[in-house]
C-alpha cells in the first residue's frame, strides 16, 4: 500500500569528501532520470551557491563522520526554507555499513530536517570504500563500486513506490553519537595543524576544492582556518602529496586514497564469493550488504 504520493520532482542535496557520496548522488540522478522523474542535484560546497528548487521529495546524502553527519550538512539544512509537510529521505554512506556504532548516524540529521518541517519517509545506508584509518581491501572496494547502481536502483524503486522505511538506532549508538559529535570541534584543530611541505607547487587545488572554504593561499602557501570538517579531500587530492597533518596522522591511509584509481580496475573486476569471503571485523557489515536482496 502506498504511504505517500509518487514524487514527480526530486531534489538531491549531498556532501562529499573524497568522492564516494558524490558517486552515489550521480547514481541517484541517473536512476531517477531513467524513470522519467525530474531531478535537481546540488552539492553542499562553500563556493557553490544554492538556489532552492520546488520538490515533492528531498533526498539528503552524506558520508558518515564519527557516527554522524558532517557539520556542513547540518548548517546547510538549517538554512533551507521551511517546508510545509515536505517529505525527505536520508541516505548515509559509510565504510562499514549498518553495524553497531553506525545505526544512529542519521539521527541528528533527521532532527535538523524535522525542525525545518520535513517528514522523514525513508532512511537507508549505502557502503563505499573507506578513506579513513582502515583501507577497504581492493576486492571489496571494487565489489562496492560494482553493486552501487543496483543498490541505488532498489532505493529509487522504494521511493517511487511510496515505501516508508525507518530504522530504530540502538540505545548504545544514540548515546555514543552524542559524544562523537565532539569530533566536529576536533576536526577544526586537525585542519589548523595541516601544513604544506617543500613539495607544494602553489597550484591552489586544495583551496579551490575545499568544501568548507577553509583554505586560503598566502604567498602561494595554503593556510587553514578553523572550518575544517575532516573530509581529507585536500590531503588525498594534492598532486604533489605536500599536505601533512600535524595530528591524527595514523588516520590517513598510507599511499593515499583515490576512487578514480580504483575505478580503473573495474573492467578487469573478478567477482568475489560474498558468502565465503574472509571479512575482517571492521568490514563484517559488508557481508550482509552484499547478500541482502
């Protein structure tokens, strides 16, 4: 039974650090368009002006940072026009999936949307390769990229069919998410401590691409303000690998992170057996993700 009218106009807003959520947003645009649905897609970025669009359904996508949404997502939502019984779907993107510690990752985002007058019709988790602390094994990374279109297709089918999907976070995760919100203050310090070494060629790519507008070139050298949200885009995208964190170095993947480099291997991708693959503890949630209908 349909729980809400079929949406005819979709607005997607997304925040992306190193490209995983952007790729998911692009997959949503492609799938909605293939279904004949009008869709507008906007990235949450300090240098990109936002013009609200008329919509029947707002879809919010973001990567999970410290078991919550990144700070720019909350700030963006708080500036949205008040919605009169508007519908919203919240799609979080993580490296570990809907597992213990992540089940409350949409909770605070949903609260912000409700304050703007939205009713939450749907929530779901997508999984993409992680860029933080533990590297997703290459074979799992390629499989995540391979199954993304099918995962998005299923979500879009639900949204167009009026399916209501809500989840109930674990009590432990609810409590934990309150404490991990403090990471947003820690990320500011992380950014302030990033320095460019002698390999910096003053290209300015870090300043141009920073989604919070936190970097300014001074005499050709990037200088960081206190608006860092720990997306790691500057560090991983630096063409000369000149940006070095002053704290939290163990969280940066050795050898860097690049979705584009991973995608180059997709043509030669050999499917793994998701049932028998030896998942480590950090990636146990991927098995359920791969095997669910």
